[in-house]
């Protein structure tokens, strides 16, 4: 295994000939993204066969490189299965230098995308008050968490979008609706997920939000 620190910290000298080595590299990246997205078709259809020959023809991949590409995919699979079993890779930029770092995974309950936080002993307030805009934000967050991010965390380290800025404010005001893993990554708590889904259901059916009850917590909408 090559030394990652040498890759990260060494500054190779330019020989004046490598400026255009990757002149078409963006096209290679686009092609790889096509392949990765196509592999997503396996989801819930694991008994099917994936026609890689047809895909390679569509993407105009030279026959001589098809086996190399498959080996690359299998190599990635092996690394994620054996090296990153309990971790996920994340990009970080520090002092204008780009790094890949490994962060501990948070376990999920596959069926509901609820973070497994051992929350059965966790106590919630007897009553909480949410403004209408906060209720909509919570509903939107849970929908994005379950349907778009597929259980991945919201990164509040660099909140560039208005959604993340609003989530950061909401987390400060209602911390029990979130779980923070200590690295600036937040997940909705069990209360946050159940409440967000209820609000979404009310909004979808055009019902007026009334006071809701979750276990021993009363939710008041202001």
C-alpha cells in the first residue's frame, strides 16, 4: 500500500510535460459517473443480470478497457467492504488543500431511515412550541433526509445553502429534534422524524396543523 502522507503532502516537481496529460479527464469522470449511476439500477433487483457489454457500447468504451473498468469497480467494492466497513469518506478543504478523510458511520434502521441512537432512554420535553415556518422546515428536512439524502447526514460545518443555515438555527433552538455526531454532521432524532412525517402528512392533505402528541411530548404550533 502506498503511503497516503506522501500523496497528501509531497509537492512533485513539474517536468513541463504534464500540463495536458488529463486534457480529456473530465470526460473520463463523466463516463465513470454514468457507470456508477447505471449500477444503481441493481437496487431491489439483485436477481437480475447487468448487461455491461451493452453499457460499454453505449458509452463507447474500447473493448480493451472494459475488463480494466470492471476491475476498477471491483477494487472500489473491495476497499469499501474491507477498509471502510465502519467508515465513510468525506472531502475536506483545509488551507486551500483538498483532503479525503474517514469518518465513523452512524448506523441506520434500514426500513425507516431512523438513526439508531439508543434513544429509548432519552427524554424529550413535556411540551415544545414550533412556529409555522419551523414546522415547514422540519417537514422539508425529513423529506430530504429520507427520500433524497437516503439517510445521509446534513453537514453544518460549512452551511452554504439557506436550508442548512436555517437548520443550524433550528438545531440551536430545538436540539432534541436532532442528533449531532460531534463532527458538524446532524441527523434527525426519532422525535424529529416522527414529527416531520406527521407535519408532511397534514400539509399533503391540506389539514390544519393542530397540537400533536408524541409519546409524552405535546407539540404546540404557534
